[in-house]
């Protein structure tokens, strides 16, 4: 079991009960590959990030290692 699942199911490491909303001090570019077995973030999080001023979310036809499978050149 990895940490996110452990934290969610057992409440270890402080759990996610006190998680705060997404508040960024600067713009963020989030690039990810969508061909992988599971994601480390939710679609709700990515949508919320894309709605932040100056932020952008880009999904590529790639696996976990985006630069290796889909170089941005």
C-alpha cells in the first residue's frame, strides 16, 4: 500500500481531514500523461488548477514518464 492509500484508509500521517483548498502563490504548469494505470490526483483537482488565473493543465498521450514517451520538442 502506498502513502496516499495508507493515509486515506488508516488516517496515518495526519490524514486528509484537514486538507485545504488549492491556493497557489504563483502560476503552475501541470503536464501529465494519461496512459497510466492510476492517477496521483483527481480530475476535480486538475480542473480546479486549470481554472486558477495563469495556470494551465496539459494531458499528453504518454505514460508516467512524460518526457521519455512524449518529448516536448
